[in-house]
């Protein structure tokens, strides 16, 4: 876990969050992820919308601490992950060419390119494109992810791709509804990198 100084505004935000919703019954990593997603979105609805697995989160936090690679579907997702670089191939001309060849989206093709560059045990983060999440699920037998953060947003394919991720039995963070996005996907990863910003406080 990365050690960092928590800004007073961030600490105050978490205290407000905890004054509005009791998250104390959640296990450590589930609470860290749920609260950071709520912190990033100001949407308490995520507390009942997220689907979290404590054992998978703990294992992924350990993998990240040991240097597991990160793969993101969009530059906005990667930019939000503040402590680590992430591999993003959506702007790679090869993704454009592969998408045309396969008749898929550039986001999905980018995940296929990334799979050729990272070995098993990476953390895959999707906050933008449901088609990218579909590709990650398709590739999972080969890439064996440490975790897939599947939080794409949208009215087309988002709910279905997240349900497919859960049904596949891959270690994952997802949510049930259409909401999601780059900020919340990055927030979930940051939670695994930083843990509880108010650790040690009696809250």
C-alpha cells in the first residue's frame, strides 16, 4: 500500500460521507473501494450498487503492492490513477487497424493489443467502453487477471458487460446499474493502492 499524506479536504469529505452512511460493517478493502467510489462521485447509491468480493480485493491489493501491471481502457481512467502508470492502447494506430480487421471497436481492439504485452496477473480497469470489458472477459483465460475493475458507463451494453464479467467468475469489481465511468473506475484502483485514508480514526 502506498503511503501518502491525506489532504485535509479529502479527510473532511470522508468524514462527511461517514456521517451520512454507516459503512463500518464492510470488510476493510470493500469499505475502501466503496467509499472511494462514493467520494469520487458524490453518489451514495454506489453503496448498494457495487458488487465487491473482499478476498479478491485483498489479493489484488497485494498484487498491486508487488508491482502487478495495470491496463486501462481509456486515457481518462489512467490519468485518474494517481500512484501508478497504466498501459493504454486505445490511441495506438494498431488498435484502429485491428478494430477494422475484426469489425469491433477500437477500445476492444486496444484490450487485445494490451493482452499481448502484459502477462498473467495484471489488473485491468474499464471505466469507459462496455466493448472493452467484453474483450477483457474474452481474454481472461489467457491473461488470468488479478482483478478486473469493470465499471463502464452507458445505456448500451454497460449493464450486460458487467453481468457477463460477474457470471464469468473472474476476480472483479463491478456494479449492477448503467452508471460508472472513468472517475469511479480509477477511484476503485486508488482505493486498492491507498487503503483507508482515515485509518486509525474511530469511525
